C-alpha cells in the first residue's frame, strides 16, 4: 500500500518552508487557527530583589530569555512528519515566510537574513532548537498536524 | 538604552542593572553554568568554583589560566584569577557537568623552598614580603609599609645579633605564605591573595580609610547580619619574643606585659582574661610591645562581625573599608572587609561580605623584670689584706665561698645576677694584669649544686691601687644563671679560686663584689583589677 500523501493544494505554497538539519529539509506549512500568525516571543530574564525595610526592589538583568515560536505545523505526509521528528533532535535552521514574522536573525549578515526564492521572501533563522512537539493529529487525506515550539538565542541583547 | 555606571556605588545603588560576566579559560571565552569566588584576609589563597557542561572543551586543561570578569556596563572588573589544578566530572538527574575548583595565582607563594632563605637584617617586613614574592616569581604583589599602631614606626626584623645574627630566616620546611601570614598577623597585618595580586595590608583597629562602598539598610543591602560575642575577649595580653644568650652571657627572654589591666565588667568577677602570643621573630622588647598593643586593640573589646549581601560588587576586595549602616541591627560605621564571596548563577550576581573592626585601646607597657637587691655592701674574697679595697680584709675565710641566699619566684623566664665588681680572675704577674679562670660562682639549691660558671675577668690593676671606695673603679658584672633551678630558696656561692702560677701565700684571687641584684625576667606582673563580688 502506497503511503498516503495529502493532495491539499496548500502544499504547493512555499516549497522551501520548513526545518533544515543534517543536510535535510523537513517541509511543513505554518498552520494557525487564529487570523494573525504567531511570531517569535522574547523577554528579559530579570532577577528581582526586594530590599528589606523599604519600598525598593532592585532588578538585575541577567540576560535575555530565549526567543520562542509556538506555531502549528502541517505536514503533507507521515513521512514528512517522521523526518521532522528525526531532525528535531538536531540544532537546525528554520525557513519562514518573511512576511509573517517581524524578526530577523541578527547573527546572519543583512543580505542573508531574508532571501528570495521561487517568488517568496524567506526569513532564515540559524541555531534553532525544537523544544516541543505536541497535539499531533492525523488528517484523513494523509496530512499530519501538530503544535511545535522552536527556540533560539536572542541576539538583540 | 543601557545604563553605564561611573562608579561601583552608583551600580549597586541602581534599581536596574544589566549583568555582564565572562569566564576566560586559557584566554578563551567559555560557557559556564555558575561561578562562585571567595577571597578573604584570613584565607591567604582565593578560590573559585566553576560549573561547566560536559563534555569539557579541549582548552580546559590543567594549568590553564582562569579569569572571571563580572559587573555592569562601565563597572566590569576581574573577580578571580587562578590556574586549574583539578577537574571533577559527574552526571546525575541534573545533567552532566564538571566542577572546577581553582585556587588563585598566589597559591604558588605557599610552596616551600629547597633551602633556608635568609635575609640580612634589620629588614622591614615589607621588604621580606617583597623578597619572598620575587623569589617565588609571583607576577603581582603589593604591600603597605608595616608599621606599629602609631602608623609611623616601621616594623623591622632581624634586629639583634645575639638573637638571630641580625638575620631573618625562612626555614625551607616553611611555606612562604605561612611564614608571611604568621609574621604579618603579629602586627595586625594580613597577607592574602586578590585578583590583582598578593597583598599585605593592615586590617587592625578602627578603619581610617575612605570607604570603598556605603551599604545602607532599605537602600542597597539585600540582607545583613550582626554577630557579637565575648568568647575571645582578652584584656590581658602577654607577648613573648626570642630566647637567646645576651652579649654579656645572660639568658634573655623577651617579654611584654601591660603595666595595668583595666577592669572589664564583661569578664566579672575577675574583670580580666589572659592570653599570650609568642614568636622568635620578635627580637626586641619594642617589637613585643607593638604586638601586645595590636592584640589589645583587636581583642580587648567584644568581637563584632557584620555581614551583608548586595548586588554583585566586583571591585570590592578583602582589606577594603566599607561603611555599613543598619538601624534594625544597630550597626553603623566603617568596617574592614574580611571576606568577599561573589556568586553568579540563575539568581543573578550577588556579593556576600563579612566585616569587622578592632575597637580596643593599646595599654602602656609594664616592667617585666623584677630586680631584687640581695646585698648592697661590698664583700672581699681572697687571701690578702689590701688597704685600697673597700673592704681591706677578706670577708670570709680563705677558700670559703661567700654565700648569698635568694628566692626564685614561682614564674620566671630567665634569672640573672647583676653586680658591681673588680679584680676577679685577674692577677698582677710580672707587673702586668694576667687573666685567670679560677674564680667562679655556683648555684646551690636543696643541698645540691645546680649550676656554675666562671666569673668574668675584671683587671686587678693592683699596681694602681685604685680607691675602691669610689664607684668609678668598679665594673658591671653579669652572672647568667643556667641550670635546673626551681622556684624556692637558693644560694649563690661566690668563690675565690687558687692560681698555681702564684706563690702559695697569694694564690687566691682577690676581688670584691657589691650591689648584688637578682634580675628575674618573666616574673613581672601587671596590676590586675580588683575582683568584684558575686559571679
């Protein structure tokens, strides 16, 4: 029996999207329920020390929290999903639609932060770690959907 | 916009500050989970504990230089420098990691030498410090002038020929750091390592420097503590120095005692508590007095230790002065910084310190030597009638000893008979003074002779027939008392000897002694306070 591959035309969109590691691409479409696409979230790691006997609180900024992207991923087939799970053990590169993220990877040279391929602008992020894969569901047409959390260091600090 | 701090005070006072910290191992920036450094005036070698993820990077090798820098924009300082001697690796439920316990660079100063290191004296303790650091190849070291508590009298060692040949010797079995630490501590100084080199600095008495930082409750102190106790409260200090045979042959044991011990109600009912220090390095009474004064200043008031924690203060070093104010703890004023511990981890960068200050007062020196007059009048020993003597006829039968009873005190460190005399162990032979060794002294106790020795040679000058009623013709005579003499009754026997070179009629040595004093060193006692009633 041939493995089922979704024939949803959405998979014709953005052929270079996905997660790259160990010389392979795990292709998926960024999938969302809300109207607005999720983007990388970051923040400062602040230690707060309340000073005894007064109203002061002293804060020490001990660095940036890692930037986190919580998104849905939609795979055309089980094989694509299984490849992604395998590659998620490695530190890799994430290719996103540049129009759906406000971030750029500042560790890359400006010319390489966004590249244009096959009619789409891709924002590329290096040193991305997959920290969670949850809520896996299997579509009737062979596609696979799940929630993924990506993390990377905040170079804006 | 990132705030840049012009001073460390502005940084630790600031509500918000951005931490920067770097660990360089072998000059390579290295990721570490956390770091703790510790320097203290009482721990001469600083330490640093680093935790790294495994596997260890290849450059983390034995002997690699570890340098830790930390701080905030504008105030990043080196908080540790040392070399790796040990690597400890493990894994458990918290992951795989390595722990590096690194001693500071000054640890090298504690190595022993292959030979005794001898400095010609008199030499300042500072020069000894510099010399030993240079010999060990320490890259960076710095000492203040080592002075008495008056701040101006320079401390020198190797001052006394008889005690140490005017030298300062560091035995090969003694690590340099141990030697320096012990020597400096006598005078209220400390020898300890810092990220900027080995330091010798006064940490004694009330701090008189401008404070490096001001720590204030409800402002920049994250926590503070105050511990006071009287466990080590000592208001009666005795200091013992070198023991040696003086140039005149007498046994000298240097000692310093206070003239009077003030009553301290915290030590009731006696009102006093005693302790002592001793060191062969102290080769003058003046040095012993200085050490006693330092002990009095630093230990005659309750020990009060203040501790505090602030956001990391990377520029702070042991030996610095910090002003700490807390109304809750009733603490106010300058403190010597005794220890500095920096910790950097996921809870941020904090510095925990301890501080102290000596609040006692130096006491005037007391007299350590008890002089007892055993006999004042002259006594003539020998076999001739000599009209120019103070006592023309011999005082005892020819050949008999002249006995001087005395009492040895319960506690003493050295006994010496001092007297005035003339003519002993000297004969006029062929018109010239001729030396002899026949006249002697003996010490008797409990019916036994417990010590003896020759009397010194004092020219007879018989032909000059000096008028020995006049004191100017008498000389000082010192008889060191050696042997196992015990407290209690004793006798000094002065014996005129017989010289075979002389005709039988005048064979006995004629001489006189007077003003015989017993000097008991180590028996001096300060005036102690009168005990009060009750416990």
